């Protein structure tokens, strides 16, 4: 007897669990949440352009004290501040039922250091006090403590509410549409403020504080279902470090990733020294700061048009590799310009085009990290990568001292070599999209 033909359609393969959260309230509201998160980041970027790490902030410190080692403290304070506290607070964030409230609180806290710095600049408008460099560095470090918690919170909210294949789209929308108003405000306000006595830094920092504060309400409007389960007890610091070590020990891919991140960080360490090279070797300063700020942010906006779709279509691993290798162009080109002297000074603004790669590279690094672990481990993995990235920044004051000792070119060429090595190491990273197609999720085993 012939078998009865089965006309039923074959069972559909279940969507990989790491492609989308399983909560039924999330998917119907994804577009709304993506829009709100994009609006939040657009306003955030308007404020961020007024404190560009490679231009405005080191230029202000150099106006107070121009020592290379002091300028070199900035990357160390930045990276250590934004990397160490999240390690100890990742588990606490994991226990917060609605992460959007933690994200909004971070925006309020991030505005405070710049508000205080603005007040200090106005109070000392007629003279520079000896305590100003120390105050600046303290507030600078405090800001990045809050910014590190912001990155942890934003990454967790994004990981919870936005599916992996749309996170690149969020990066594109928020970066590109944030760049346009940011450049417009910079052209309008910086062109006036930089001509004021003392550089107008009091107004610049005050505007930054206002923008950070105004970016918070959009976060509170995000539709986020509360996580199940009771509030977790606050873990001990030793337990947090143990969890970080455990994640590194059991996941071979994570170990390689943190090495890649540390090598990529070599390019970030020398960031504050570009404007010093231009001032000391090429005689550029003043209004050139505005041109460099706008150029770098325009670069970020234009590159985001390609980086976001590339990450969504071909994966974060390939995108990360491309960005890391591309970031080596900036120190190599700056060295070439310095070698040719003031005859090539008019081309220095071009250096800030490849410098626009760095913030996109960090965003893709975070997105890749989100893909290689269970959603419940997002805070721990993000904080682990950031902590290991910070390890290389402990050498930042030494790098600043070496700039004074051996010159810009030697330091910049060494940084370019380390960046290229980091790009080479990305070829050994696993591709999480392959695992998603096989319905597998979680950290790579020690033999991976």
C-alpha cells in the first residue's frame, strides 16, 4: 500500500534565540524604540562634537599647561574611568528590571562635570589658576566614569530591544543624522566662541552639558518590558573580578577579542597629540580647531552610511577588521605631513578623515561583543572588553612623555604598527553569524 502523501508544509526552522529576544512585547515596538534611541543619540552627538577628544579637550588642557605627559594622562583617565567601574556594576545593572532608567540617570550624571567645568572657566576668565589643570583632569576622569556606565547601559538596552541585524541600522541613523546638526552647531557657535578671549571654553563646555541633559528624556519614552525575577543582591567586588576572569578563561574567542581591542587602542592613545603636532610642527591652531572638529564628525557621518549596512549584511567581524586596518592611516599620514613641514600644513585637516573611524570602530566592537554571548551575559562581556581595552591606556602618560623625548613621528609610527597587528589578529576571530545559522548561542568553548 502506497504511503499517504503528506501535504503539510515542512516545519519551519525556529529563529535562532540570539537573533531576537523572546519577550512578546519587544518585537512589535522595535521600530518605535529604534527611533527613540536614534533621537537620543542625535542630541547626544550634538553635545559630543563640542568636546571632541582629539581637538577641543587637549587644546583646552594645552592652554593651561602644555606638557606632553600631562596631555598623555587624558587617554588613561578616559579609558580607565569608563572601563573599570562597569566591571563592578555590570551585575547590578543585570539585576535592574528596566535598564532605560539606568541609561537616563547616566545622561544626567554626564552633564554635571561639564557644567562644573563651564562654571570654573567663567570664574577664572581673567586669569588661569594653578589648580585649573588638576580640576580639569579630575572632572574629565569623573565624566568618563559616568560615560563608561552609559556605554554599558546603552549596550544592554540595545541588546535587549534591537535585533542584531538592525543594530547596524541604528548606528547608521543615529550617527549620520546626528552628524548633520552637530556640524551645523559647531560651525555656528565654535566660529564665534573660539575667537573669544581664553578660547570661549566656558561656553563650549556649558553647551555640552545642556545637550547631554536634553538627550535623556527620549530614553525614558522607550518601551521596555521589565525583566522577570527579583532584584539581584549586589555582588562583592571580588566576585565581579572573578566573573570577568571566568568569562575570559572559558571563552577563547573573547580572549582573542580583548587582545585585538588593546592593539586597536594604540591609535586611541595618541589621539590628543594630533593637535599638538599640528601646533608645534606646522604652526596651526585657533580656528583650525573648528575645521578639524567638523572634518572628523563629517567623516564619522559619511562612513556610517557604509559601516552600518556592511555590519548588518556581512557581519561585525569583517566590519571591525576593515575599520581597524583603516584607522592606521591617520598616524601614518600625520607622520608624513610632519616630515614635509609647513609646506604641507594646509593638508593637515585630511588627517581627521581617518580619525573618524575610531568611534565607529568602538561601536562595532561593542556590537560584535553582544553577538558572541548569551543576552544575559551582555553586561559582563561588554565590561570585560572595556576593561581589557583600558589596560593598554595605562601607558598613555608614558606615551605622552615619549612624544616630548623622541618626537611625534617615532611614537606615531609605532602606534600604526600595533594597529595593523590588531587588524591581522581579527582573522582569528570567530564569526557569530555562522553560529546563529546553526541555532547555537553562548560563548565559544576553550578549544574554539
